[in-house]
C-alpha cells in the first residue's frame, strides 16, 4: 500500500534531482541505475494515482519525471521504459503528451523487431518453416524455456506494439491508433512476418 498523498507531496516539493534536470549532464553507470530506479518509483506513484482516479496528479508526476530526468542525459534504453508513460498519459486523456511518446515508442519497437529478425536464430526458424510469415505462431504454445531468446524478445515486441495500438484507441485517439496500425502492418510486410498475437487485439 502506498500513501499517494504523502509521496506526491514529497516528489513535487521535497525531492532534489542532483542536476539531472540540467542539459548536458554526464551520468555514469551507477548514476544511471539510480536514476532509472527513481523513474520507476515515479511511474509506480503515477500508476497508483491513476488507480485512485487522481489523473491530474498522475500527469503532474509523469511531467516531473520527464523534466527532472532529461532524456538527453538519461535516454530510455528499453521500449518498456516508455510504455508506462504512454499508458498513463492516455488514461488521463493527455493526448498531446501521449502522442509524441507513442511515436517514439513505435520507433524503438520497430528498431528492435528489425534487429531480432536479422539474428541467426530467427533466420533459421523462419527458414525451417519454409519462410512462412506465420512461423512465430508455433512458439506461442511452447514452454518458455524451449523458446529461443531472440524469439522471446520478438514476441514481446509484437505484444507491446499491439498493446500500444490498443492504448491509443482506448484513449480516444483514433487517428494515432490507425496510424500506428498502418505502421505495424507495413513493418510486418517489409520483414515478411505476421504478428502471431494479432487476434488478441481488436485493431
């Protein structure tokens, strides 16, 4: 259980940011780990505020996270670090704040998918299936430990892309949802692979 009122007040009025809000700061590995942990704490707070229907405060916390930990100093290395921000902004109907992050997240996922599709384990898996674009479906029913690392990551990226499209739609942003869906379909066409979990999302 989290006392969101106390934590919100501490974050917004008492926390010091150690210069991470100043452009051009060099952050070493230890500092990066600490900052990512604090980012996670702020996401946790914002999610709890949203669960309590305190949407304005949830947005304020996400805004503070982005301004206090500038992306140029502390990049979002993993798409999963961006996803909660998009989710909270859409839940709060802060569409203008969600949109650029949604596009940024889609860019990152597409980079990841393109990379994983080029790995030898994926290339071999596709070839062994006769280059069938639905070759990933067979992995959905296998035990996790029997699924190659690259395939697990590729499935995770597909799942996140579908979830991102759903987030935009549920947030009332039909234009973004449609644009992302078009991008996702084009990505699949370019790489010769079909989203094995497409049926999970009513796009």
